[in-house]
């Protein structure tokens, strides 16, 4: 896979400029996208489901970079579900908690993912968030 577009908020950009941990998190995320493990069948329309698209990314994050899947956040103890993948980056004086959502569903699902990340940040469950979404051209192959 390749990364077609990147949008970084101003607060995230500031964190990337000032934090080695944020830079490491960003590097691991982008590397997991561009070096995905597995095969995506692109021979016909609607030939893949959601799992083959994001599984390679998750597998690489887990096996090479030691991220964890399905991390429950305190903000969602009753309702809302876990963050797709999560990792804590430590340095000598602090920890950076990073949440990642991989969105391949419809617009309602995308809003839930964005809200989950935003609430995680506002409630101090995570410090840095990333949302991965396929570009329009990939949607041709999704069911």
C-alpha cells in the first residue's frame, strides 16, 4: 500500500516537532501502511472485505512494533468499544499514549472512529491519535 494523502492537525504537528515519541509513533504507523503484510485481491469489484485490508497493517504493528489490538479506554468503559490498536511510547520522563483507528466502513462508522479518538484525547486516555482511511480508488475493491 501507499499513502496518498496525509492530514495533520496543528496540535499534532506541534507534538511531532517536539516529541521523539510522537515521531516514533508516526514512523511506525506510516511504515505499517507502506509495508503491509498479506495480499489484497484487486482482480474485481467488491472482492475484499474489511479484514484483508486492515489485517496486514495490524499484523505488522503487532509483530514488528509491539502495538496492542482492541485496547479498552476508560472513557468507553460502558459503551463505545476499544481503540483498534494502541501503544505507549516511553522516554526518560514521560509516556505518550497513542490510539489508532483504521476505518474502512461507511461515513457513520468513520464518524464513530473520529469521535472515539477525540473523546480519548479530551478525557486523557490517549495523547496522540491517528485515523487511517482508504482513498476513493480503493473503495472499488471493498464490499
